[in-house]
């Protein structure tokens, strides 16, 4: 696809199918009716992986049929985008759960220059009784949509709607790679990252008339969640790591200085705090690694030299502290062991120093290989 493309048609409607012979004809007829009603130069492309008569029916009704060379909801779209010619692209399922007669509601904001990506929201429209399992309607979709909004500030109500439209020039900006159902989330995440204007319009959603849904609730839900987490290093690593680190600091400090935090922390709390400090610190570095891996630039203050210097200073401080304790032990004639609190502080500093020093080199290595 190219920015200089002379569009042969106004709208390309892409319909992925897997054994939809009972409904594909209805979907195509509805699309053609919208084309006639609004005078749209359009094409219908069926991305088919069926073993029934779906492709024959689609061809008989004038649709272009392409066959992806591997399976997958996301791959079906990515494969077919290359065969489309329209300035605007509409995406919708071939099971007649989305009403293609509502298609112009998706196209109008694009044509009016109000949006780059338009999503048909089932939750702002009407969901026919039995169309969506209660697990999807009340838990799966709302929870995953909330996480997506929290991670990427998408501000939408239906992240997994399969009825959407996008400008071709906007589509070309998206780095879409997902093959499975997580493609729906990936498109929105990429749109947010690229600063595209996203708009929702209410649409109706109907129960399947034939066949069963191909969705696998927990498997597909996890794939969506995994994709979002892997693309949100702040939420996956930075925030949890910082929280764990701060809890550890509070436990160590309150135990060392005998501060009551609802209870008076003792030695066991201090040991736990030390472990939390080291663990949280490492998780924060995981977040920095992930940020570089995803192409983000780190603040200029985080250089190899500064990181290595801080690491060395922490390590040396811990080492000097340890040597001081050892000397005191020797001076006592090997009779008086250092207090355990001081041992914990010593080894915590040494551990943080080593982590900082070697992680600084790892950050530099990742940055230079990007």
C-alpha cells in the first residue's frame, strides 16, 4: 500500500469467513444495498478459510474471494488488506451478527474527516438477547476494555468489536503483526500509539443464526490480556516494581529505626523488606529493558556511564560497610558478631550495586542493537 495510490474504489469491505455458507449471502447483499443507497464505488473481499460452500456463494454474488495461506483471525485481515483497493476499509464478520446495513454509520466520520478509525460499539447500541454469552458481556469484554483504556488511554467502550472502519492512510501507519483474535486489541493499541483519532458509533449486535461461535473464551481472553501487558511495560513492570521497592524500603527503615507502622517491624520484617527492595529494583530494570525493546527512548539521564557509576558506588559503599563490620568482629577477638540489621543493610547495598552496574550495561547493549 502506498500514500500515492490512486484509489480505484471508495470502500473495501473485508469479511473473514470460516464456514459461513448460511449467512455470507445475507452479509454481501446488505453491503451491496449500502453501496447502492449512498452511491459508493465499493468492493467486497471475502477472506475465506472455509471447507463448505462459502467461497462459491460469495463469488456468485460478485465478491472477490482470497484464501490466506495460514489460519488466524488477525492474519486473515492482514493478508487481505494487501488485496484491497479502497480509500476506506470496513471490517466485519461473515456470520451476520453485525448488521452491514449500519455500515455507513462507520464510514461517515471517516469521510467527514472526524476520525481515522471508527469502532462500532455494541455496548452503546443494542445487544440482542443470547447474542453474547454473559461471561463476555459482563466480565470478559468490560474487564479487558477497562485494562486497555487504563494502559493506553483509548477511551472506548467496546475494544473487541469486530465491526470497524479505517482510513487506508491511517492503516498504513499501523504496525500490525497479530495472527489471532488479539488483532482487535492490537489495532486499537497501535492507533493510540500513532496518535490516530478513534471514534465509536452505536451498532446493534445479533445472535448467530447458524453454527456456533469460534471464540474460545479463556484462550482468546488471555491472548488479548497478554498482548496488552507486553505492550504496556509501565503497568507490567515499572509500577509494580516501584510499589514492591517502596514497600521494602518502608519495612527495612521502620525495622531499623523502630518505627511503628501499625505494628513494630522486627528482624523478619527487615529480611522481607530487603528481599522486596532487591526484587522490586530488578523488576524496574525489566521495565526499562522492555521500553528499549519496544523502541522507546529512555531519559538522557539514564546513560551507561551514570548507571555504572551509581552501581559501583552502591557496591563500594556496601563493601566498605561490610569491611567495617568484619574489622569490628576481629577487634572483639571474634567474640561479638555484627548485628543482623547491619548485615542486612550491607548485603542489600552490595546486591543493588551489582544489579545497577550490570543492568546499565544491558540497557546500553539493548539500545545499541535496536
